[in-house]
C-alpha cells in the first residue's frame, strides 16, 4: 500500500493502480485498488518496453543516494555464481570481484511477468502503458534488474518448455543483447 500511495504522488509516464481502500486487522488484510481501464491489454512480450519506462522506474531512487555499491553488498551474488553452469555466464560472473562497483537504481523487480499492460495503438507510446504488482519494488537494485527481468520474461516459455533448452545459445544471446548496455554483460549478469 505504501509503495502505491508513494507512486501516486510521482509524475510517471505510465499508470499504476491507486489504493481505494486499505484495512489491516489481525489475520487479514484488505487492499482494494482502482481498475486500470477496459482498453488495456497485456503488453506483447515480443516487443521490448520503451526506454522511458525503464528510466522512469530507475529514477525513483532518492536524489543524493549512492549510484554505485560494491558487488559484495548484494545478497545472493555468491549463490548465483555457484549455481551458474553455463560457461560463458560463469566466466563473466567469476570476473566480478567483491569490491567492483555495481550501478544501482530503483527497480520494479517483477516487470518480466504479466504485469505490464498497454492500450492498443499503432506504435507503442510510453504514455499508453500501465504497470501493476509493485510488491517487489525496491529503491536499490543492480541497474539492469528490470531490463534483465523483461529479457527473461520474454523467454519464459523457453525456460519452462519441455524441449531441451540450448543454454549456451541463450547465454550467448543474453550477453550479446546486453553488450551495449551501461556496464555491459557484466552488469547484466
């Protein structure tokens, strides 16, 4: 609730649900939110999101907050490194040292799932978007968190499919797709 109330005060280039009612009692919570509109449809994951959406979420980080944190400050980095079995991704993960600065920003952290809606129009306009489910939002995440989340979400069916997945090809595609992003493949990993 607090995040939605806070977002309602921001000038964002997309819509978010508004809190209409909230009650919290022992053993239950009620949260009633506004509908986003009948003309919105789930965003086609075959199309990336406009940069303005990623940038506006990232910019929610407070002014004056650190723009970089050491890699050692991110929980789960070592576990992720150990669990990485694809050689190309493992090589990049192993190159990340504990004192390496990692760019940080605010992140939705669930933008790769079915939480992005769009009004039908000939060409995507960032003003025609709505984003729901802000429960994982954070003011401090690695800078490419939402872009990587969307990349993974676009390939969700590949990962969940029954056919054998060529992880080496997907890893190569992942690193290539983020090669020109700020921080490159290292930041994406």
